[in-house]
């Protein structure tokens, strides 16, 4: 009988914090920019330059720790992690080994198999490295230090996850917590949230963990799920063949759906950690901790309960809207302007979701403002435009965040409310379509729809459908 195996997974999640400046200097953290333009002597590791800690980094780290049920280390300090790599200008990374800022937390996840708590071993602050760009044309590697010194927190889980589904649930929960805090945008495609997967397999019922590997280069949830399945199967195949799994770091290639060995896995002692002599320890006072606690936002669970009481929209809508901090912000701000929660919810759930899917975008990528969405809703409510025109205008609002009032005026899209002119058009349509008139009188309801359609076409879509129906019925039944 074939052996049965279970997967044991722990994650190291790196999150770039949303500070305007780097962790130990005043350089910009903005994504993009020409190579090596967001740099200075500190973040390029020049001899004699001294780091100065960014207070906001500590506050974000504490806020994430509190939201993930961690205990906060009231006296913590920074350590040097020594290694040589071209994107690491100092030849060491400033991190935290001995006294990380947050410890012993956990978040609850829910999957098809039920609820469980994934433990968080620690959260520590550290600086990011630069970025190597491999130029195959010139056969060389170039280094961009813009990212060097960008503040990170690393969230190290316990090995509590047993499937790709649990891993994705855990990452989504973390991402939502951090986005609600405003501590990071957590965009995987821009590298502001990155996950390294530590995975081993063992026989079902075994107490001891198997030999683990670490997988890097994972920049989407789909890639993470595929990498977990791929590595699990690779390790099981090795064990079934009587071979050993080697502890190593592997690089996942999502296009080929396979991983490659990068290097043997290091232990902490390989990095020769020691306390950083240029940075003083961080002492977190009662007052400072209470101030950060008081500024914690309304998280998703509380928001869902409030939406149900305050806005009276369907549970399904609440679930989708609150699953993105950006979408929830747009919803609340739009409702505050136009006071039409159900209409706002409908526009977000139907047209917005359709366009997001068409453009392969995430809710975080939405650029239209609540003001312009509210204006569009009020244009429809006040019958200045009909719903067909509104959908066309919304596509432009979604794409370019234009002012819908100005756009409607400029393009001449306002609904024609001149009953006299509309009546004349309908009389002409009725006169030109006698067969449909006869069909209507013979009880064929489709004939009515055809005549309404012909009228809307003649009016270039700028008539109020309700008014067209009313006048058409009067004429047909007179």
C-alpha cells in the first residue's frame, strides 16, 4: 500500500511599508523612478554614513503586531545580518534576530475544512536590498539601489498550514489586515508583498517534521499555489524513490511550473549576526503603545456588521465590498455624498466588477473618485440621463475619472424631456411600423418592445424609457 503524506508549510512574508522615506535615511520609497535616483550615502552603504531610524516604521510594525494578536517587545534592537551580494551595498542587512518587535501572535483563517488559527512566530523590522537587473543583450548584471533601505516587516509564521488553500487564506487575511491599517498597499506584482514558502512533507501520523525547502520568486497567489503543489509532489516522489530531500533554497519558475535549486539553506549562524553598533535600542513606552492602539482602524469584521445595520445592502455585496479596503473607502465616501447606499453598491457590484474583470485589474487599481461616481448616480436619479447612457459614461469615468456632468453636457447626452418633440418622434415611428402596431393590438407584447427600441434609436438613446412607454401606450390605445 502506498504511503500517505501530509504537507507542512510555514511562510516568511515580507511587506514593504507605506512610509514616504526609507527606514534609515530620508530617500524616497516611491515605486519606479530612474535607477539609482532615490539614493544617498546611507542607503548605498558609503563608509562613515550613519543610519537614523524612521519612527513611522516602528509604529506600522507595532500596529500590524497588535492586529495579529502579537505581544509587543517593549525593548527591542537591530542586528547586522552579514552576507555578500551585489545588491546589498553594506555587505550586511540591518534586521532583528535576538529581540524582534512582535512575537507569539496568530490570525484565524477559514477554509472549506473549517476555521483554524495560524500562529505567528515573530514580526521583525528590516531594510530591503537593491535590485539586480540581468541584461542578457550586454551579457552583464546591473544594480539599482532605489529599493535599498526601503522599510520591510517580515512576518514569520509557525509551520501550521497543511495545504495551498490554507496558505492563500492566511495571505489574504494578512493582506487585508495590513491594507486596512494603511501600513502597505500589499501589491504582489510590485513586490510590496512577497512570500517565501518553507515546505516539507511527512508520513500521515508522524510527529517529526520532514526536511524543508524554501521557495522564492513567488509574486502572485496563483504562483504560490502552483509552487506548493509542485514542490509537494517533487518531495513525495523523492521519498517514494528512497531518496532524501535536501535542505536548500529553490527558485520557482512559474512559466515552466518547476523549481530549481539556488543554494543550500543557511542557518542563522552562517550570517554572523551581532547587534548593530550604530543604532540605539528602541524602547516602547506605555503612552506610545496606547496611542498606537487608539489609532487602530475599524477592521473588516466590524465594518461588515456596521454596513448591515447602517446601509441595508445584501450580505453578498457587503462581503465583496469590504474584501478590499480601497473599495470600501470608495463606497463610504460615495454614499456620504449622494446618500444612495443601494445605488452605490449596485454600481460597484455590477459595472465596476465587470470592468475590473475585463481589464484584469484588482479593486486596488481603481482610479475613479467617489465624487464622480456620486455625480453619475445623481444624474440618473434626476433623470438627466437614462441608465443606458449612464453605463456608457461610467466606462469613461472608470478609465479616466472624468467629471460625468461636464462629459454629458459636452457630448450632448442629456435625456430629452421635451414631451412635444418626443410625441412627434413616436407618432412618426408608429406611422412607419403599421405591422408592429397590428401585432400589438393582436396581443403580441414583443411588438411594444420593438417600437420602444425604434424610438430610442431615433432619439439616439437620449429619451427617458419610462416616458417613451407611457406616450407610446397612449398613442396605440387612443
